[in-house]
C-alpha cells in the first residue's frame, strides 16, 4: 500500500471542506432530527415493554439512566472534539483518526461502519415485524428486502431530500406518543403469542437489547460532511437529542408498568399499540421511527465508508468506494455496497440477535471517542482549543463505563471485539499510512517521556538491579558494519536503547545532508527490523566528532552508558583511535570493540568463550555481556565457557573451585574451564582453545594514570594480534565506576 502523502491528505480535507460549503444542513435538520428519530425508534416501540417486563420499573429506569449516562459522556467528548477542528465526512471516524491517528481511526472506523450497516438491518426488521403484525398475509423477509431497497433509494436521491422526509416522520412519532400517553391499562394476556420471548433474562442481557436505542447520536455525527457548520451543529444537536430521548424514556416506563403486568409486557411486542388511545397512531409511529432510523443510518454508514476509502485505510482494491457523485459528493457507490450487506443481514430476521452485536460495536466506538477527547484535554496541547470544554476525567469516565459495561454484557464478545480492533490496528500500522496532520499519540509519548525523565532523576550508580546497556553504536554506514548493530540488538532485545551514530565530514555544500543520512539509516534499520534511534553528526575530524558526540548525546539521566564500535586496522591512526577509547573511558562509558571475522560472522551463535583473569570491572562486565546475550532470541541456545589460564597443574584445582563458586554464587549458566599453559604463550593457548567458538570475549587494560594510554595501546595491539584468524571477538573495557559484582549480585 502506498503512503498517503501530505498533498493527498490535503486534497481529502479540501474535498470535505467543499462538501460542507456546498450543503446547508443546520442543527435541527442535520443533527437533532436524525439523532432523535433514531433514539425514539424500534426499541422503544417493539422492545421497551419487554424491557420493563423483564427488570421492572426500577430496573428499567436504571438501564435507561446508565445507557444515557454513557451516551451523554460520549456526547460531551464529541462536542469537545467537534468544536476544536473541522469535522469532515465520516463523523466519528473522522474525529478519531484526526485525534489518535489513522491506525486507531481505521481500527474503530471499520467496526463502526459495520455497526451502522447492521443497525439499518435492525430497523428494517423492526419495520417488517410491525407491518406483518398489522397485515399477517405479508412475508416479513420480502417486506424487509423491499423496505431496504426503498430506503437506500431515498438516500441515493440526496441527503437533503431524506432530511425533509424525516420531518414528516417526526410528526408521526409525536402523534403516536401523544396517543400512547392518552391511553389506558390493558388486560393480561390469556394466550402467549407464538415466538414470544417470556424467558426471564438477566439485567445485562436486557441492557444489551436496550442500549442501541440510545446510540442515535451516531446518525447526527455521521452527517458531519453535509452540515453547514459542524462545530456548532454537532454539539448542540447531539446534546439536545440525548436530553430529549432521556426524558421520553424515563416517562414511558411509568405508564407501561402501571397499565400491564410483567408477563403481558414480555409476551406482547405490540403492547404500546393496545394501550394507546388510537392504536393506529402507534403503528404509524413504529413505521415512521423504524424507517427514519434506517434512513439516518443509511445516510451515515456510506459516508464512513467513503471517508475510510479516501483516507486509504481500506485496501487498494476498495479505493473506488471513496468516489462521490454530484455537487453534494453523495456516496452512491457506498450506499449500494451498504445495501447489499443490509439485505444479507435482513435474512436473519431477529432483532434480539442483532441488537447485542450492535451494542458491542457502538460501545467500542464510544470508548475510543472518549479516550480521544480525554487524552487531547489531558495533554493540553496548544493546538487543542475547543470552544466547548469538558474535564478530561469525564471523558475517561465515559471510556471506563463503556469498557465495564461491555464486559458485564458479554466478556467473550468484548474480547472478540478487542481482537478485531487490534487486528485492524496492526494491519493498518504495517501499511505505514502518513497524514498531513499530527495525532495525539505523539503528545502522549512526549508527556510520558517528560514524567519518566523527571521520575528517573540523576542516575544512581547503586541502582544495580535496573542496570541495562544503553548503546551508542559508532557504526558509520550501517551497510558496511552491520554486525555492530546485530550485536547491539542482541544485547538490548527490548530492554535497553540503541542509538546508531555516524560522523560525517563537515564542509559539505549539500543542504540537509545530515537529515538525509539519518533518514537513510533509519529506513535501513526499519527494513531489517531493528528498533533504535539514529544520530548523524558533522565534524572536521571523525575522532573528535565521536568524542564530542559521546560527551553531549543524551537527555537528562538517559544517556548511553556503553559505546560499541568496530576494531581499527589502520596502523597510522592507531594512536588517535586508542586516545578516543581512553576519552570514552574517562567520560564514564563502557567500551566494547567488535573485531568481526567477515568469513564466519557470528557462526552458529552456539558458543561464547569468556577469558577471565579478574572479576573486578572487565571480568564481571564480560560475564554480564555473555548472560545478556544468552537471554536473547539469537543466542539463547549458546553455551558459555568461562575460561581461565593458569601456569601449572598445582594451581588448577584451586582455580577451578573458584570458578565453580563464582558460577554458583552469581547463578550463571556457564561451564568453568581451567587451562594449564605449561609454559606455552597465551596466544597459542587462546588459538587452540577457542578456535571453534562463535564469539570470544577478552578484556582490555584500563587506561589510567600517566601511562594509561600506552598501556591501552599495547593491550589493544596484543588482543588484536592474538585473535587474528580466530572467530569474531569482542574486546571489553568497563567504565571506571562500573561495579560488576553489585550488578551480578542484584540480578
């Protein structure tokens, strides 16, 4: 999938802006009307009596209040986001993707589209059920199919035309409610209708069936691309619809509970019609509510699909779904695709089956909307300046409420929904979609970084338990010295930091060379699956630049504590090379010099030979390096051989006992081995004993005192010479204040 560049993203935004400018839907017609008509819909007419019959008056009021509270908190979050930025086509998806990024937006936007599409089927089934109740000779499936096609046809005609139809439907709903409130009690049922659900259900099962009744705010938000002033209309219309719906839903249960017994309420889906003063008015209300809800959803769902396609969230083969038609940019193609899915869902024909599925999808969307608003507010980014302010804790409370209710309803379904969202997120993350705007994610990481740095404070030398190698790898061009980065990755494996550094000659006339080099190195590392930072520095002298980089690089207590570099084969520059290593040592850094055997590399990564002579700094550091390597994925099958050369057989037993005690004390999975030299030079012993190793660890002399540099140079030349022709070797120089015993004891 190609990346979405800035120009493409701006084109998408301009289309959204043009769409809004060319349409004149206001607050009442564009937001309040579709929202309230969806809220006062099929659940109210055909399932509200069942809800009261299942959990009683108090339980119903609790369900209504809890459901509306979650919706209200989400509406507040929506209002805050909508008054901060231009809300384009796609409603909730548009808000989430512009706040939390394309990955999160798409992970929620795709389930949101499915939820809105299935809700169309829910309303169509409700209409069919009501119509067949009045005219039993009709086939409910055929009625549902015809209804879905007609509703889609109205939506394709235009959004403005559909809104005008909804005014008539609203009048029918008002008439039906007046007729119901003017009605009276009905006798108990004497015969249970066929197919009636009179089984006693739990509170949360009933909640799941009812909750879609208060999800109508998505219908208004979904029209964002067709509103004249989204930032004004969405908050005002949404909150007004939530309040109106809550008032109606809190009044109706008192009438239902007083006018019929619980068994009648559970058994008769048309109980409100029998209670009403004029029964046909309820039928008109049911038909109007179901049709308007279906119409509102079929106006919103294709627009979410259109936005997903335009933002290149959908696969390339589905990009054509982003096309619009006419001056109003109507998503006619998306409407036809949505209709096909609806027709498939209608064949199921079960309200109680579809409603809980919708509940999960809508709760997921609500939760992420609340998280988006809460994070934006909590981080106090200068770019987030909504005119409608909500405390971040309210948004987070709404998110927690959504999550809690999802688990209470159905924990398995919640986990499944989470897996779907995570799966889509991971897939989108791999596509590396880029946008022309930032998202709240970067602000969140910056806030966490600030808090972490302040909490860390000055790095204490005694914090042995939490010590990790943080590498500054002086690799130059990574393609030439990739084994250095491989070694750094193996020694951190998600527990430490890697910074790959390169020193470029200054004086280049090419503008932006440093940035280009960093971008090239970063891309190369990403292709090879290495997570790390990149730093390129300009300097006249390579050694001087490296010394300056090691001294200045880092942020607060987070500085590289270990420098990893390649072995130098240039005799003419040996003095300056060793002087640089001494500078690193004096700056308090551990130094690791890798001498790579290009012919064998790291071999089979099955054997590590550690040559020790002491266990102060270098010896202990070698043990730590070997242990960390052994816990990595690449070296996890490696055997560690702890080798010590002694001059005579008399010293062998004591040396072996010391090594065994060392291994036992520090809980190391290493095999002690004592080699008696019998007068043989150490290079000969080393060559014979370690010629089949995959990595050899040797120490360097500490460059302290006046003769420190000469000692280091002599030591370095010695280990270089004795390892020529041997497997890949690493020369270790622990920092002056590095206490390896304390780290080994704490591990």
